[in-house]
């Protein structure tokens, strides 16, 4: 077995055994790499980056069709042949020349693929983020969502919690939470509606700040390039505290209630608590201030409100259910809990099809 102690992320990504573990894990590979990581915890950020390189290469390869490769090779060969013909009188290419041209074509394709990887890797997270993910989320169970679109992305976690991930943001989390805690890592901005479970606290790690809740709703803003981290509470009670580091003599902490926020000044290592101003609220997505209070509200209006707030699509028989109304006070429940409560009231059911919520009900009197 190779000595991996001095491997770089690129070295790992090119290693067959490592690639097998990432792309097609098995019992032997899992046992080896989990043991190796325990023995060399300082390599966790390198391993995390190497895994991203492997998946980026795989995705880039998958996005280039066989037909595109054939066309690209043909174009390169044609260009090379034409250039050769211009230099010398026409002659038949011998086997060596054909192989050389084919080799050049392969090199050109590798360069193109490398460029794709380079462009994508420029947007990879910081070393702090990778280190936090490695420390917080089990590497064999980690999943990451990156929002590269221009609108919020809805993520539903294993415990039913809802996360509205804003553009240019990423969230790493386990596919299955453990029995004692629910931990996620954020870079960017997201609004959380956490399913209530006092036995399993919910933690959001964002740059140098940790947010702990039992079941509530709040926004975290923690872009890597920003000088501060903000936590703005909508409902419930939220605890925030800083990571303990060598340059920090004590942990900074605060308890927040609705309409309060905490701001961590990253360079000064100062934590400020304040009331959330109107200007701050206006700059946040509508869900931060949206009140889900309905009184004899047509069902079409209720569903439209949810669609616009959560950026989801809800399908139902509008003609059949046009007389249905809803009177309910929905709070900080995650989206699908809101849908379940609405369906209970109107005696309907729902299913999820390709990220679309499909409501099946009956006419209302």
C-alpha cells in the first residue's frame, strides 16, 4: 500500500484506490480510509478537496457526450492534417504520424477537460469551510448542495427541517443525522425552519460562529469574503457562540429571541447583540417577515403564498377545490409540515413528484 502521508489533493484524486473509494465505495476501501483519516486527522481538508476534484472530473466527463468527443477529435485531426499538408507536398500519413496526431488530439481534449475542472474549482469553498465539514459531518455520510442559480433553493433535510439556500451559497450536511445532534455547515446565506426535537439540538456552523436551536426559524448570513457573520431570529430562542481558537481567550456567546440578531465581527472577534432593524429585515428574503396567518383565505391564495415564499411548485385541481378556504395560523413549521397541516384541515393528501408538491383532495362545501 502506498504511503499517502505526503499526498496532495491532486495526488489523491489521481490515485486509483482513492478514486474507487469515492466513486464506488466498498467495505475494504471504507475501512482503510476511515482508519487512515483517524490516524491522520490533519489531512481531512486535503481529503475533502480531493473528493471534490474526483467528483468534478467525473461530472465533467459525464457532461461531454461520446458524439462531442468524436467531433472534437475529428476537428483536431483535420486541423493537424491540414497544417501538415500546407507544410509539405501531399503524402499519405504513416502509422507513426497518425499516432502522433491522435496523441495530440488526446492532449487537446485533456487540456479542455482540465479547463472545465479549473473553472469549477475556482468556486470551491475555503480551507476553513472544508476543515469545519471534516470535523462536523461524518465523511462517509456527507452531502453538499451548492446554489448556482439566481433564486433560492429549497432543501429538505432528513429530519424534515426546511432550508432556503440563497444564491452563491452552499450547505453540507449528513444524509442521516445521528441520535444526539443535527449538524450542518453553511457558507453564504440561508433561512432555516428547524423541526422541533429537544432531544437532538440543531447546529449551524458558519465561518467562526455556531448557531444552536431546538426548533425555530432564523437566517444565517456567512459569506466567506464578508467581514461579519449575522444571525437574525424570526421565531423561538437561538443560542450563538464562537469557535474556540488559539487566538481567542474565551468563547463569545449570546441568546437571541424573535426580532433580535447577533453580529460577529470576524477580524476583531467581537460579538454584538441588537434588535433587528427595519432596514435589515427589508433586505432579507420575504420568508423572514412572512406571516402565515390565514382567515377564510381561498386555497388558491394559500398555495400561491407558499409557492412564492419557498420557490416551489404546487399542483392541485383548482376547479375542483375552488370553494376551499383555510383558517389557520402557521408558524415556524418546515414547509412540508405546513402542507401536512393544511391537508388535514381540508381533508386532502399530498405527494412529492420531482420536487413538485401534488395535492389530492375533494370539493369543499
